[in-house]
């Protein structure tokens, strides 16, 4: 899959036509997967590449200015690209969403970007799709311009589950309510975080529970607390673990970290990329008066994780 980072790199897009969809695709949930499946089918029908346009940062993150004021990401960009690739997409264009892009008129977006540079044969978006400066562009405009300029504007229906539209917002709500089962239903797989193991403060090792510290590359996370997790990427088979996503208040932490104690495992894995699947929440993060109290609680958490996996 080709990844084009920034509109200034569109000269590397050599195709004579394409089938395009546009969106944030945070989480690449079942609704997104359905859109991408339709995109790939249409692209194969027209013998053209299936192309996704997405944004970094997301429009909500850009307009919030402060990351704390925008929704927590379900997937960082690398995770998103991997999931999109698994859906059979040929090209992803990662647009740097900045002040200049936010000021782009709907006429320029369609005439210059979609038609002149991308040479779209078809554009597939939801009927509620909005774009361009002040969200002045919409599906009827795309459709009308397509009739004039020779591309097809195709509406894609929302995916429904239990009478509700599948959305990234719903996934975040489920995670916030510790409803990992619903999140899994919406995503098609357990909610997971992908990242590299980095050096930490080695506090876990001192307490007898060495942890893999995983760089989150996120301003906010949709999950917090202690979880039973499955770790993939270190061996052919998956491993079980106890994970903490939080600030570590007992030791004066201020930034959110993902730390995983992998059960029955003691290898040096710095630099390894691992995928951590969140299966069951054990408890919320808490502050303890001493390291001895913290150590005793970690032992209880590990025991609870073992019991969970033994029974499930």
C-alpha cells in the first residue's frame, strides 16, 4: 500500500484514475470496514486504485487547539494505516490538516484536488459528509459537481448494530464504561494499542514485577486503569499480561503510560513492537501510601488476571 504524506507529495500519485473515500477512520471499526469493502469492490470494477484520504491531526484535534479538548484517539496513525491496509486499500493520502487546508474552498477542493490532481472516477462518502471551509461542501454539491466534471458521487450507508449507527464515538463510550465486549463488537476485534517497548524507570522490576513500557504516542487514551490483556508480536503464540494505563500517582507520575507485566515471561524486549489487546478491566488506577502497599496491590492484580484467564 502506498502512503502519501501531505498534499505537496501528490506528484507521486501516478494513476490515471481512482476511487476515493474521505474520512478520519479512527479505530477502523465495522462501519469503516464496510465502507472500505465497498471502495475496494468499486475500484476493482473500474480497474482503478482504491484510495483513502485521511487527516493528521484530525479536524476536531486541529480546531480544539488543545489535545485535551478533543476526543481520545482509538488508533494512532500507524495503527490506522495497518488496519486500512488489511482492508485491501491501495493508496492512503495523509493530509496535514492545518490552517491553510481548513480555509480551502469547496470549489478548489473538488476542481483542483479531486479532479485535477487525483483524477477521481468515483467518490464514496456518507450523505452527511461535510468538507471545505466552514463545512460548506456537502454530498449534494459533490454529486452536482460530479455530473458536470465526469465523476460519480456514491453515497455509502451507515452500518447499524442493535438499532444504533456504528461510530468511533460509540466505541469510546463503550471503553469509558468498561464495556470491552461492546467495543469488540463494534471494532470486530478487541480494542488494542500498538507500540514499541521503551526503557522506563525500572520501578516494576524493583517491585518484583518487571513491566514492558510501551510508548503510546497519544495525547489522550480512551482506556484507564488495570486490565487483563493479551500481548501479540513477541512469539508465534500470544502471551497473557496485566496492564496499567495511567499516570502512576503513587510515584508522582504525570504523563499517561502503558505498562504491561507479561505473565511467565522474562526476556529483554526493548525496541520490539507489540500489540496489546484489552480483554477485561480489573480495577481503576489508585494512589497508595507506600511502595509496599503498591507491591501488594500489584500481586493481587496479577492474581486476578491469572484467575480471569484460567476461567475464560
